[in-house]
């Protein structure tokens, strides 16, 4: 049996139509298939590989840490240098009150931990989220997801949840002293890159402060330089009570975190003890990779180049069949008339050697989120292939 047949037979499937690309290696902005074909990667593993694939400093950090030790003990029991050093480095670049890091395995786990933390700290039960939001697929994260079609088959979910319309300032007054937490994507990703106004975000922050409701900002997809700032909340002049990170946070390794103040985070450590626990969260090899990736991001000042690259790409992508382009930095959505049209263009691009995708809640939109290291030459080539695909479809 071929690897593709084994994949279909023995690996649990998430859809009835997987891409089925068999990749042997990846380097920089390119993926190399088993048959030798290469693909220019415009999705970076869904905003994971911000430094491209197999960055030498990240690979070296992984090798060095793996030679010292891998798993030792459940998270939070042993003093493990990679966790300590990464947490300290994060505290140096984040606002002062975001100084306590709880490492997880993934973004969904970060969401779960943050929701628990908010309920435990405030003593309240109400949770506010937004329509068309995506925070993960586990039960708690699913409860605050903004798409009913993905939720209804898995009910009952968390009770006492309220969903508001994203970006509508008149909805904010519905947040009350009953609510423990508001969870919101700083920029809605799976909705097709929808950006809120500065006014909306600032009023949301103000209302949470007034009602004693904790504000969780989900930067799982937008963090680590993707939008032209290290964190997307920097565009809006606000800070969260709890910050969620994952995807690029691990430098290509599985790692997430929820980050808050020591005062808030301490509430998980007693009454009950071990209020939140994980075996592999903050795995030392993953933390070593994440810290190496962050250091490269800071040392190369790569984030400062992101907005110009995104603007250059947007300027090249002019075509009457593109109904709209929504973008912040190198997170971009190209909107077409339908999913069917978009899928044809995506498939054509993949055939030619440019890998792109669609959005979960906006299937009519093409996802563009390449590694931040993408060059002007590579941007021109990617745009040429996309425009050619549009013409041919």
C-alpha cells in the first residue's frame, strides 16, 4: 500500500476531501513533495511557520534541548530552563501585567485554560463571545465558537454563554456584572480577516473594566508578528487581562499559552490545588524552539517588514473577480463570489505549485498568510500564479 492509502486507512480523517499532498521536506517558503514537486507556501501551516520552514536557529535549539532532556514531569512541578527562559523573555516584551505564563500544547487548550481561569478568579459563570469567532474545537472552545453549524451535533455545551455581533459598538452594553469573561479574536481570522474598529476595541476594553469582566484576547493566529506588530492588540491601544497565543508561538513545534498577571493566575493554584494541569504543556523542546523563534523575530526586526510586504502583495492582486481584499500585515483574505469559484482557483494554484486555502467561516475567501520571510520576488511569483488561476477559472 502507498503512504496515501495508509493515510486514508489508518489516520483519523477530519474531512472527506483532504488535500493529500505528501511532503518529504520543507525549507524556507517552500514545501517539497515526494515526487519532487515544490510548492510556494502561502499559508505557513495556518499562520504557524512565521520564520518559514526549518529555520536553522530553531532547528539547532530543538537538537540542543533534545540532547539535554525531553519530558521530565507534569507541567509546573519541575524547574525546566526552557520554560523559565521563554516565560521571562515574554514578560520583557509584553505589558507589565502580562507577566505570568501558563504553557499549553495548543491554542484550543489555551482557550480552555483561560476560560477556567476567568471563572475561577471572578467567581462568575457568564461567558461572552462573538459570532463567527473561532477559538478551537474542544468542548469549551466549541461553546464560544461563533458558527452554529459546527456546534449543533455536539451539544450540550457550556451553559450561560452569550454571543454578540463582532464590531458592533451598540452590542457592548449587553456585557454586565454577571459575566466572568469576554473572549474575542483581536482580528477575526476564520471569518475571513475581519478587522474591528479602534473605537469598538477600546469601548469593549472600557466596558469590561467597568463591569469587572476579564477580557481575553485571542491572538493565536495574529500573534508573533503576523499583523506587522508583535501582537495585534498593539494596533488598538488596549491590553487584555488574559492573552492567548499558539500557532507561531512554538516556532513550528506544538505550543500554546494563556498569559495573565500573577495575581489572576495564582487563583488556579489553590482551592482546588491543581486547578488546571497538563502533562505535556510547555514541553521543553517546544519551549526551546519557541524562544529561538522569538529571538530571531526580534533580532532580525522581521516584524517591521510585514506591513510593507502585505501592502505590496495587495497592490499586485488587482482583478475584477476579486470582490474584496481584507488584510492586516500578512494576514489576508481575497473574497470571491462563491466557494465553488474560490475552490477552483485554489486547486489551480496548487496544481501550478502555489499552496493556498480557504477560511472555515468564509469559504468564498482565499487565505493568504505566508511565512513572514517571503521575499519580493516570491510575492510577485505567488501573485502571478493567483491572477493566472483567476483568469483560467
